[in-house]
C-alpha cells in the first residue's frame, strides 16, 4: 500500500502499481475510499510493517485530497494539472516580485511625481492664515450605516457609499439600494434605517480608492501648514434637502459652530469656504440660514457673514442648476448611460436576474430631494425658450478640443457671424431641454404643436386608472396610464419652464415633496416677505446675498468640455411593467460640427455644469451692486481651460477642467492657496475668462 | 489576506521539502522492492514542477473557499458560535432597547494614552507618501518597514515637548480615532455599537480626540483641543434641547478631563473662560473608566527603564534578542528616547507621595490582596471572606510602599536594617561625563557611573523619593514635566498658586467644580494582579544600554506570593491599582470635602474580572482588564442607563468587590 501511493506520486512506476495493488490494510482501505480515491482497488495484505503504513497513510491522505489524476496515464499532464502548475508558477513569481518590491527602498520605486503648487508656494513663503472650510458636493461624500435591516448585518459604521470600495454594492445590491433610499413621502429616513454622512476629512477626500476628490487640495494645503485645526470638511448627507440636513442632523448648526470656533481659535482670522458642485448651493443656503432668526434659521444676526467669512471660492458651481439632473430624474440616464445602452441594448433593459437596474436606480434617486435642487433655475429667461438660447452660436468641435483650442476660440470670436452663417441650418435649440424626436428639436416653434401645460392637468385626473397587474408601484410612472404617457411625448418640446410642469405631471408626489424645499423661479420683488422662507435660500435668483461688502465670491470652473445641455427623447420600446417609458434617443446625430450627438445637445462647460450655470451669477447677476447683491460683494470669474493629461503618469491630469478632476488642477489649487493665505481676488489676477460667458450673459434679459 | 497567503506559501514550501524527501525515500524503496523498475522518463515531474503544482492547487482551493466564504450569508458564523456556546446573551444595547431606553443625554468619549490614533501631516523625506496615514494605531505597518523613521516622527522636541521642526503629527479626529486600536482590537467600538442600538449617532456622540503625547495644556497651545472640546460640548447641549452631556473618559483621559474641567472655568489667558457655572450647566455625569487618578506605578518603570512586566519577561526569555544590536537598531534605546519626549507619560507618576502610596514600612494595601487567587476570582464575593485565611498562610508583609528597591533582600528587610547612602550627597559627587560614542540620546549617558552607583546605593525608593530619583537620573525630562504636572498634596487649596494649570490634573491639588448636580463615577476592573512595586538591579552591560533593569530572577517564596519576576503585584485592572482608581471616589471626594466643596456625589462601580470562557468570546464580556473592560457588558449597561437618564442611585450606588474602603481608612488624608 505504501508503495502504491509513492508510485503514483513519482509517476514512473506504473508497473509496480499494478504489482502492489494488493498491498493494503483494512484501516487504510476505509480511509482511502472515504476520501474518494476510487481508482485504487485496495485489498488486504497482512505482511506489512505497521509504521510504514501509518506514515504512508497520512501522507497519502494529504495527496489524495489534492489530486484526482488517474493512474492510467501518469506521464501525461492533464489540463487541470497544467492549470494548477501555471497558477502556482504565477503566484510564486508574483510573491517573489512583491517581496522584492517591499524590500526596495521607498524612494527608488516612486513615480517621479510632479511637485504640486504647495511646495512651490511654501518656498515663496506662504503660510496658513485663514481657516479653510471644504463643502463637498452631491455624490462625492461618503455615507455610512448606523442602523439597518437584517440584510445589512455587519455593516454597522461601514461605508455604504464612497470612500472604501463599493464591494457591498456588488454583494448585496438590492439591500444597498434599499438602505440608500429615503422615505418617499417625507424625504427623511425610512423606518428602521439610519444612514449618515461620514464626518471629517475622510468623508470626501477619496471617492473610491485612488479616485481623489479633495485629497490633492488637502495635501497641498497641508504643505503650507494647514491641519485639523484650521481645515474642516463640512460633511453633510447630500441626499437630503438642505433644510432637512439641519432638521435631522443639525448639520448647519454644526457648520456654524465650527466656523465660529475656527475663527476664534485661529486668532480671529476669517474663514475661506471652498464649496464644490452642489455644495455651492448648499453653502448659499447656509449663508442665508445663518443670518435668519432662530425658528427657521441659525440666528447669527445680519453681520455674521461679514464677520466670519473672507471668501467663498465656488468650484464648478451649479448655481442655476444642471440639465443632467433633468435626464436623471426623467429617465435615470445620462450621456454615458445612453451610450452604453446603445452598445449593449440587452444588458440593462432585459430582465436578466430580475435586476431592472434603471428602474431601481430611478426609484432610489427620486427619493433624494437634493437632485431636485439641481434642476435648472430661472426658467426661460436664463435657459432660453423654444427658439433662442443664450449660448446661440456655440461651435461644437468634438474632434480636437484640447490643444489648439485657444487659437480656435479667438477665431470664433472674430468670425462668429461667419460661422453662424454656416451653421444656421443646424442650429442647436438649447432652449428646448427635452424634445421628443429630432424634428421637434430643430423645427421652428411655430411649426410645433403648442405646448400647453393644461394638457397635464386634464389627463392626469381623468385617466387615473392604473394597471394594477404590475403589483406594487415602483416609480410614479407605474401610476400613469399609457395614454397620458403618450400625451407627454406628443407635446414634442419642453423648455425649462414647461419642464417643471412635465415633472410635476410624471412624478407628482416627488415634486410636491421636493418643491417644499426648493424653488426654481426668478424673484420679481426680493423684498416680498415670502422670500424669507428657506425654500428660496438655495436659489441665487430668489435671494439677496448677505450684507458683507468685504466678502469675495469666486466662480471657478473648467471650460472646453462638451457638456450636456438638452436632450432628444423617444418613447421606450418595451411596454412591460415597471419600466421607464422614456429614454434618450441615442440614434439621433447631427452633422459634423453639430452640437447634437447621441441624442444630446452639448454646450461649453466642465462636463457636468454648463458655463451658463456656473458663471452667470458672477458675470452678471451679482456683478457690481445689483438687487441680488445689494452690498456689492466683489465677484471673480476664474475659468480653467481643460487639457487632458498628456501621459499616463499624470493620472487624471494637472490641468484638467472636468467637474471633479478640476480639484487636481494645479492652477486652481494655487488660486485657492493664495486666497487662503491672505491674497485678494485682485491680487490673484481678477477675472480669467476663456469662454463666451460675458457675451451669453448680455443676451440674458434679467432685471438687476 | 496577504499575510495568510504568505503563510500558505511557506507552508506549502515546507511540505514540499517534506514531500521531496519522501519521494527520495520512496525511490529507494522502489529500488528495493521492484527491481524491474524502468529508467526515469525524461518527462517526469521535477521537484520544482510539483512545487508549482502544489502552490497552484493550494491557491485555487484558497480562492475557491474565499469565494464561498464571501457568498455565504453573514449569519452562518453566528449560528456556528451559538451551536458551540449556546445562545448568546443579548448585548446590552439590544436588551435595553427592548426595555425602552432611548437617546437622552449626548455622550462625550475621552480616550486614554496610547489608544488614540495619530496621523502624519508633515514629515521628513523618509516618511514620503505617508501623508494623513496613521503612524500610531491601525496596522503599525510603517513601524516594521521603517522603524527609525517612525521613531523619529513619533518623537517630540526634547526641549519644548512640542513638534520637532518639520514634523507635524496630529491626532485623528472623529469616532474613528479610537474605536479600534489595531484591526480587530476594539477600544471604544463595542460601546459605540451598543449606544447606537438605542439611537445614538454622530450628532449625539463625540470623541474628544487629542494628541496624547503632549502635556495637557500643550494640546490647547498647539491644537486648541480644549477649546474644541468646549465648543463641541456646548454645541451638543444646544442642539439636543439643553440636555447635559455624559462624559466617559478612559485611562489617562480621566486626568485629561479633570484638567479640562478646571481649564474651562478658569479665566481666559490660561483657561477657557467658561465661567464658574460651566460644568454645572453642561455636564450631567463624568463616568471615569479605569481612571489613574493618583498615577500608575507602571509609569515609573516606564520612565526609569522603559520596561513593564511584559517586556521584562520577554527579556528573560530571549536575553540576547532585545538588548543586542542585532540589526543595529538598539530597540530599547530608541523606544526610551521616544517615550521620554512624551510629556503625558509624566502625568501618571504616582501622586500624593507616601501619604497615599505608603512609606518604607507600611502601605494602605498591607498584604490583603491574594495574588495567587486568580483562579478563585470567578466568585469573588466569597473571596473577600477568604482573605484572612490567606493572610495567615502568607505572613510575609508586602512592602508596597517601596516602589523601587534594589535587590530582593532590600525589598523585604525592615527599613531600620537597610543601609542607605544619601542621594543628595552623591549629587555633589564629581560629574564624570563619559563621552561614549553612542549616537542615541538618553540622559543616562550624561550622568556618569558614579551617579548610577549612587542610585543603586540608595536602595529603596518610596512614592515620595521616586521623584527625587527621576529628577536625579533625568533632570531635563523632569524639568520639562515639572512645568506641566505636579504630584503633591495641597495643604491649602485656596493658595493662589493652585490656579496654575500644572495642578489641574492632580485631584489632590484641585477642587472639583461647583456643580452639586453633577455625578462622578469611578468604574474599574478588579481581580487582576497589577504592578505595584519593582525590584531592580544594575546591569553590567555595555556603554550604550540602559543601566537599570527589573530583576526578573526575583520570585516570591510561595505560590501565592505577590512578588513575581521582580514585580510586586496588588489588586487592580492589570494597569491601574485599585488604590489609584478608587481612592478619590471612596474618600477624597466622598461627601463634602475640601477637594469637593460642593459635595458632588461619587459612585464606585467595580467589575470583577472573569476571563473569557473560550476563544469564541474573544476578549470577553466580563473582563476587568484595563482596556478589555470597554467590552464588559455590565459596564456598558451602566453607561447606557446613565446616558438614557438614570442617576447613580438608580443604578444601585456603589458596587464594590475590593477592599478600597478599608484601605481608604488607613490613608491619613486631611479632608
């Protein structure tokens, strides 16, 4: 028996195997068969030394577990063996390399990193002066679980969103979606679930491992002496409406207390706030809240901002909203998603695994009030109506947008009339945020059926019979009849004003909930007492800036990237239950040089926020003493032209202008650091404009 | 993960060797048993191939199991545990939620020394890439990778006790600062999880993280930590409808919070300017866990020779390993140099001198603690009855009062028989600075052989003279520490000198704030032998080492002796003796005393140590050890009840296993 096992291991002893087949003990037979090694026939043999058998037996057991190679062809490598061999080989090599890697001195292997502006500015003698408050935007902040359903066992105080890896999403996607959703009626926690923002700098330094958000800025600020006591991340739960973050978490009160503390403990130096993306309007809300008397506000008194804040440096500000939010709420998709859908039409739509990704995502996203805060504000006055838009004449050039852009734009300015002449036949009607079918997006408004908002009220009440066969209603689309769904599409084109009616029609509960917290209009008379309500505070067109003439407001954003501006939609082909009835028509393309691609009209911006939304308030709405800015707070526009990273070593680029990557833009970081260490807007060079924002603003007819 | 893989690797290579040996042996056998064996085929598996095959196989199996493990529902491990140990008792959070307790008072945690995380904000070249990574806490990976660099960054400036130039190491903020010390080693995590069960979350819990290396006042000077704590407490009281906070300091955090309470009411230039009402307005209760109010003898050995019992034992096992410069590292000297720059270690030198800790021939504990009775501890109520018997059996009186003695005979002889050479005389002896070429700074290299001999000649040191000793062997360190801490007993607390911040963390030199509604709890484990006094020897080693060591060869006479491995043990929680943790609540602050003029009620809650019954319990739910007590269900329940609004009376008042009240009577402290 001993010999058999040895033989089989050595592979060259076939003959002896056959010969010694009978050499086995009863005990060993039991054991051998019990581990499933059936290719042996084991018989009794009594003339064997017991020690041998025992030792061999142990060993054989070990091998048996690991091998299933038949005895018949011992000289041939089977596929499985080769596989094992290869894996083993690779692993060994990998470990060896890993070992060497760890043995190497750290400096030897470091990628020669470009020294950030922090090092240079430190040599210039800049030091930490004003405390800095970072306000993260939507999606980028981490969320962690404090109380959950049984399916989320073991995730207590683990990140559900952001920060760590998103492994949990893949492991239990439905559980996670359930926990990230809010209550549909109240917009607060559902029963038995508490998900909270991760506090501190870790809350939003990295979104995923290696994908920085604030980390680069933090690191550079640290170079000139910033640390925990003068650098604060105002983490908040970005799913909630702004006022609800105060009601549920006291987030605004905490921010106020933190700013006051930093102001005092840093020798009465005012604070520089650096909000990003949606954080910009969150901070706008905060500035109003803090000066409003207690029941609704923070009770800081009218001088609070003047006393505590030196500058608000808005990065990629979504002041007037983002068209992306429209497509997100309307059909849970964006440009990227619709491309994927075009490429692999089956994956998302089919009911494989019963996932229905889009529907579930939409169901979750519609419980988040904050997305509604990003709907375009200011209506047709700002975003354009059926036939005109402030961006008119924008030249889209998808092919070569990076390096030669500077020369191109100067040409643009000079020959814009000429170009318009060329392009007039395919002019982008940006004003029509949603149009059904390409013709509806191009034709002149007189040729379109009149978009009458009365159509909504009529259909919604009369045809409220539901197709209950679908069971539980997921999204509010399930509560709409097929007829009214088609009616919506028949209306052909919507501007930002009619868009709100459309959303109120397709998602009445959501809009009712969210519109208690946000408003999207333009104020006629800012002294109207109704504007003291918090729902107006995050809309720059319906609030006055606080009385703080020494404060500075910066609009810092990237330009030179095509940004979603309006959409061409179609009715979704499948009509089964629980599906989203509309989707972006990605088959629609314009001619070369057209701004229409894959059903999306593009304008200049930073990939998420169009220039119009980011720059208009600084360029016109607040410039000088206006009714929105009664104390004449100085505004500065700092635009950063997008240059994609030239090599892989640069990672996400040091001159990027895209919405999140701009946080690693060295020029932007330098501006922030200079202001934080005491410079004023004029000292860093005043306005720095690459886009046509000034011209666009002139076209907008807003009473100031 | 990577660790286990590596281990797999070595395992497999080992078994591979084994296999190859057997294969050879087996070949022999075959030769012997089957003479008609054919010659080896050229295509046979070599050892190397088998090796690869084996590793590959193990890896595949490993990954497969890992995959299975990851896809397994999370509840299975719990089933397994329950199957083995029987149904688990509900954690206190779940239990109390069923009783209907909910969030009431906001909670503030004050972590102790060592348990808080520290991260790097600015460093030298060698620490590149570690920006905002944890140097202390977490995995300690960097300690192994670049130990010298690590020690350099963890050290403070030798003169100022603040940052060295070009290095900024800062405390991690938020609950993550001290929930886990290292991966899987909880500190506050269990308490946090249980509080969350009844509804606590970030807005009602606050971790008052501070840089535990600094002296308490310096945390304010450098980081404004005290101001932040004040502001946060005020904020929590305001946002929770005026509910006062429950403060839960642990270990050194107890002293830190004592300092805070004085600081916050002191007027601005030195204090926080909160006014004399601040504590009364904002604090409901201070629930001190394992508080070293009167210091810890461990800190003496730490300062004197950088060792504690554990290290001393390790040293006897492998005498060469730690002391010799195997890798040129000189581990101990580096460690000593580093810890000596930390002012905070001096906050825990025993306070109150001989009045509290005992003189040459008496100590409050006498010999009443049965050091050998560890096994009997499970039913400790009976144990108190047994103590007289044990006293009879173990007649030898333990001289706990002699915190350091040189040689066992000295430790046990009566004081009249000890011949001592006065330390002060030898101070005058000529200073022969031996200019060794040790590149490491510790003050022992400045003091010369004469003085080292003089230290040993003085033979015995009590809690009073230990200060002289430390002043003698490390004058610079003590000069720095003396500016921040004081160790005496105040004769007259109204003396204006006691307004200085250096007295604020010594309960014997400050008055408690005027807050009669506040409550003070002393919660600590008992039943574990705790270091109380040491027997030292002078080492004969080479130039660059520390000249004193705990004499680990000294053992007590019998099994039950309190002297083991050169250390006298007394009752306590493994780190803090009962005397230090309980005396203030048992006597110093009990009722209206001069230390407690407003008569703040005090409660002693002792938790008898019961080691975990099996491995599955982890670190135990009834542990009384200094850090593990944070997972003690009884303690957690007490805290939750108080946080949810209960008073000390409702909890059951005092809850005492040890002889703390008896000892307190023996201490002649003027109240």
